[in-house]
C-alpha cells in the first residue's frame, strides 16, 4: 500500500471515529436535556394490585410497614396531589418485604443462555438484548428479582451499542475477551468490567473491534497464557461465566455468526442453546443445515478435551409474520424440534429496528424519545413479553428436570 493511499485511509478512519462519537453524544445529550436518560417503567400504587401475588390490601399493608421502618418510596405530583411513582426496584423490595426470595437464592447457580445461529441476520442480537431486559421487568416475573448479564463477544459490538452505546465505539480495555486473559477475581470483574444498562439489574460486559484480532489467535494465546491448565475453549466459562454465575440468574452470550473460537467457547459455556429460526425458505434451509452440524461441533470440542454443559436446545421463529410462507416454515420447525420448539415467536415489527435509532430496546426506550407510532411500540413490547415468559417457562422446565422437580 503506497503512503498516499494509507494516509487517505487514515483520514477516512478518523472521520468515521469522529462521526460515531458525534452520533453517540448527540443522543446522550438529547436524553439528558429532556429527562429521558433514566428507565421509564414506573408503577402507581393501584397498579401493583395487578401483579402476581399482590392485592390492594397487601400493597397498602406492605407500604405502610416499610415506610414506618424508614423506607422511602418515590412519589410525584399529579396535579396538586402527591402520588406513588414506584420503580421496578421498589416493587421488588415490596416482594422481598413479603418474604419472596430471588430466583438465584433457590438454585445453586445461574444459567448461561446462548442464542446462536450460523446464519447472519436472524435477529440474534436484537432478540438477546430485548429478552435480557424484558426478563427483569416482566410483570409475571418481577417477583423473582431476576438479575441478567449480557456477555458481548461479537467484535461488531451490536449488543454493546443497544445496551451501553458509549462503550461500543473504538478500542476499549474492559471487554469479555480481555477479561478471559486476565487473572481477575469476581470482585474485579464486577468493579472494572461489568457495566449497567439503561435497565437497572441488567448489565453488560461489552466487546470491541480489537477482539477480532485476539479471536483469530485464540488457541495460541490461550496456550501462551494458561499452558495446559485451561482448555482454550473452556477459558470463557472458567474465567468469566463461573466467576459471575452466582451474581446473576441468567447470563446471555451474544456472538457473531462464525464458526470460530469465540463461538466454540460460547458453546462450552452455555447451559441452554437457543436457535432463532427465520421463516424465509433460504434462511430456514441454512439454519437447518447449522442444526444438523451441532452434534458434530460438540463432539469435536469434546475430542479436543473441552467440557460441554448443554442441558437443552430450544428454538423459536424470529422475524415471524402470519403469512402462508411463515406458517409453513413454523410447521417444518415444529416437526424438527418437537417439544423444544417454542410456540411464542419474536415477530417482524418495525419497533425493534426503530428503537436502535436511539440505541435502545423496546424495553429501555422512553416513549418520549420513540420516533415511531406509540401503538406499534406497545405491540412490540407485548409480543416481547409473551415470548420472554414462554422462554422463561421452557428454561424452567429444563432446569426442573436437572434438579429433579
């Protein structure tokens, strides 16, 4: 490459970096200026009676007892009257006051969930980040105080963009891949690598474009760093997942659609594999090709001395509509996956894409900053909630079998 062209490429790269920062800063400033930078989901005292296990009398009694003990609930003015304006965390505290235990207190460890498909463009990342935040806030599951961590190991950093856009630009040091190669304690991971998202209780460890260069030399770097002490494909599980597994109910892994060392490492770390199935004939064909190779991939990993921990493989239709083609694809998927095929799907709705314009999910986006139709956003959130509850129930079935109940 001649010097003139190299200089020109560098100028273009610098412009791209500056534009990324400008886009990120512009959205951040807008949210701060108009008070849209905190999680919007709130509950009135009356609305709590609609949640599982709560009634008006229970809510009234609990709030009175907690306030008498010094607890401060958020309130706001409704005209000239002060009313309760409760956060998700405050609702969870009411459940705790009533004796409800967090899900992670009932099991020995959390669960690692990996949405995977070697076909690109099937909504792996969009599904992952939306599900992660929906689990925390779902009205049917808020009683469980679910804590969720997303591990972004895709160098494209798309999950990081949705959940912490300031940490998705350029080269950063606190990525999942960087953490794997450092001898970090649980406390160091939580303090230096884990980043909160817009939804309290849902965190992420981001990725960086530089991770791609590390991934290309993964096995050699693992041998250089760990010798024979750690199998290269177990390093993610042992150095990150297992150190944080008791702090979260679910750890989701987001990975690129490439059969590389990162994907193999995610397979070794996962308790449950979840495959998004796109309904178009070409995409479904490609996905089923991938499904036929999963046993071979697992056998290959075990032949190389890596332990795998998969306890279940679920599937769902992504980008789904009610067209005849999509219904036919769903019937094919049901024939393949049987009881592991989820009846709920993530539909093809514009709101999932439109939320990305402000680096949000349909959960985190503030209605005041959403640029589309409010009914479309509501429909997307309702569809997501239905799907998330179904996924939780399927994972609970698998987990129950593991624990003998």
